[in-house]
């Protein structure tokens, strides 16, 4: 296990070796970052708002909507598997189920009842813009609201699962950074407040629970 602290950009840019060992990377951001999915345009961002709030805007190489990373508000864990590992699955629709189950066990260990989504991708009105507005295979919900997001980047020799577990869910904070008019921004904040939830568990506590079960 490797634990690092720093900005989000360089950590996202780090690439596993061509034949990596199974690895767990835990990264804590030292400044807020809005992380866009690989298919998102910079046009979705209110660049002036991001600059004013001191939020770094970066892009990950895995898909999905934007994620706002704030110190102590999210636990960020990446898991790297080499092809041939017992947990490897060529089917991307089920490849992260085992990891979602590990997150659910970790949540149970800190008193939070989570459920793994084992169905297909579920889109919502805001899921093209915000990661936690949709629900993908292997992701975890609490009482129907998303708490752990998982995205994948895969090559022929490895898969990198990027996981974000919410301690705090603040939809107002993320919609402030999106290129929206005031009326749409208010509607988005209201809608997003219903689709995700924070655990209230400190990242370090949930990290310990995850490492004990993964």
C-alpha cells in the first residue's frame, strides 16, 4: 500500500507499470480539485469560479462525470490489478463488483450499511456532468443514495480502479464550479442533494476499515 499527499493532477497522471503488482494507492489532496472524466469538455467548468475558489481543475483518464475532491471530505483510493489476478474479470460490467463488496464490508465495519449496485449503469439528469448523480456497476449506496463511486481505466495488462468515498456530500460546492446560470445551478443543487450522501466517517477511519477487508 502506498499513501501520498499532494495535488490531484500528478497523482491522476501517474501510470502503473506495464506488468504491475497488485497495488493499493491512497491519495489525500492538499487543495480542492475538480476532476473531470475523460470524456468531459472543459466547457462544463466555470473557470472564473474555480479560480476564485482556488480549485484545481484536472482530468482523469477514466470515464464518468466530475468529482469534487476536498481535503477531509472524501477518501480517494486507487486499486491496481494485473491481468491474471484472481479478482480480474474481462467483463467491465462486473469487474468492479468485488471491489464494491469490499467497500460495503468496510462501511459495515464503521457502522454504515451499504449496498453494492450489481446492475447496469443508471443515468440521471445530471450524471453526464457529476459523477455522483449516476450509478455504475460495483458502486455503493446507502439507503439508495450513492456514497462510493468507482471508475476504471484498463489496458491489456492492468486495470486501475479509482474510488471516491464521500465523508461529506455538498452539492452546492460542486455546482458552484459548473458553467450554469443561477436558476439552473439552484435546481441542480436541489436535485443532487437527493442522489448522494456522505458517511460522516473520517477518511482515515474508513481507510483503516477498507484495508482490513480488501
